[in-house]
C-alpha cells in the first residue's frame, strides 16, 4: 500500500505500517526470530527457489525489516529498499555491487571519512580506481569520467563542508557515460531532498542519523526505483551478511514517525543560529545552505526543500579556540554522529575525518579549525546561549 495522495508528514506516520493480522496490533510487531518455519518440505523448497516469497531466514528477509524498507522506499519515492546494519554497511554494499577490478568511481572529495578510506585503502586492493573531486562543479565530475567509470558517488550536502552538488546535472553526466549515480542523502533525509526524483539511480542513508533521530540505533538503508539494480544490491547484502536486526529496524520505524516534526524544529533552530553565528566577532566563517553567503545558496533552494539542521563554522584562533568551544558547551553534547533530537558538536579533522589524512582533508577543504554542529530540538535560546557562552571562553 502506498500513500501517494497524502502529505509527507502523514506518510511518516503511516508508510510501511500494517496492523497485525493475528491480534490487530497497530504497531508493527518485532519478529525477533532468526528463522521461519515451513508448512512442509515443498514450501521450504519453493521459498528457497523463489517461487514462494515467504520468509525463510532473517539475514535474507524479515517482516519487521520489510515494513521499514517499504516505509523508506515510499518516503524517497522509490520502488524498493534494503535495510542494513549500519550506514557504512549500506555504502559498502553499493560499492561491492557495482565496483570491481578495473572499475572506476568518481566521488565527492569531502565525503564522510570512512567512505573515502574504504575507496582509497580497501577497494584499491581489489583493483578499483577512485577519483575525488569537488562535485559542486558538474564540470569537475565530467572531466573526471573515464572509459571504465561505472559509478558517480555524491554526498550532498557534503560532510562536513556542506558543499552542495547539482544532482540533476551529475545524473546526466553519469548516464551519458553509462555509469550509475549514487547519492548519500543522510544530511537531508527524505523530507528535504529526494535524489531519485532528480535522476539518481540509488539513494542511501545512515539511518543512525535523522531517520531514527534518537541516537540509540546504528542502521543504514539503500533505495532504488529499479528492480534490477536492487536485485544486484540485495544479493550482495545477503551474501555478505550486513543486514539489520529486527529490533533495530523496529526502533527506526518508530523514529521515522516523528521525522517531519523533528527536522522542522531542528532546521528552524539551525537557521536562526547560523544567522547569529555569521555576525559573531569570534567566528571566522559559517557554512549553512540557508545563508545567502553559501556558495550554492540558489542551488540549495532549487534542489532541497529546506536548508537542514547541519552547520559548519570556524572560530578565530584556530584549533585551540575550537577546542575551547567544544570543551565549554553544556547543552550541546560533544559527540560524533548527527541528526539526533539533541544538539551534537564535534571536530571532524581529529574525529570523524581523521582517517583521511591531512593531505586528503586539505584537498576536500576540511580545515583543521572546522567545527561541525548538528542542531537539535532543544529550545533555541538554550542552544544559542550555550554556543555563545562557549565562544566567550576563547
């Protein structure tokens, strides 16, 4: 069942939700079972041959997981989805499905640190080539394409620079080269951006972040409009075993019910805070898609349904001043990750992107003084007072 005739906030509450047929429970049950019984040997054989679509083993499929997959596929205007044990499991699965010896990928330079590390340090062992460019310029993507390019990978807005790439333009470039376009949509979530509608072939998320929204689950998901692409992805996922646990799937499904409300409140806080930070005498610069000073401000208005809840900024005084700010906050939490209902602050160069190395960070414009702030749903005055009091300590 799809909900094409209702608004997004209503979809968040109802997509993938089916009352339990046995007892009528409104909430999707947690099918915490590793395996599923067959009525007889013939049914078991039929399920393993694909003639019967019933469940057989949770690594391959589970009713609770299926409900979550249906929900997110609908929110992304996709056809099908597979949930994974983490965001990195989703990313790794896509790479393993479409890359191999002699293949080439063009990627956003300032991607999440472990994403780049996998490409540079792990997949190179298997003969995969990678080129990292500033994908905010489609011309850079076009120039990086090679005859063996099979994948163009965008993270937009990028982590942690908040640089924005034109999905529609990059999709055309990728398709002209017979490559597929993959977009990491974690920073926006489906409420603010729908890459499949802009020409992307595959969209993925770390559901740990905005989709779950409560900093208590690690999970990922991959969504496509094409059944053939998903068949390839699902095969790799089930063979390598990176599937999600049913209880984690249920927690994310529950978290999604408040996605619209959480993102809207956090975004409202972020916009007001970014405007205030930009005027602060101890702040060198602020990067936020809702500010007119953002290099891709007009593209953000066209491509996104809102500027989101992520802010990057740098304080005057370098790393030492930045450490003072992070060590002085009391409402914001000094922790990695993002998209939780609480505000989280961290230092990418020494934390999430440390594995990239200083040279790669410099190329990706991740400065040593950059602070990444995931604005939460606390009272705005409390967030502002906390950050400004920390800035006063410099």
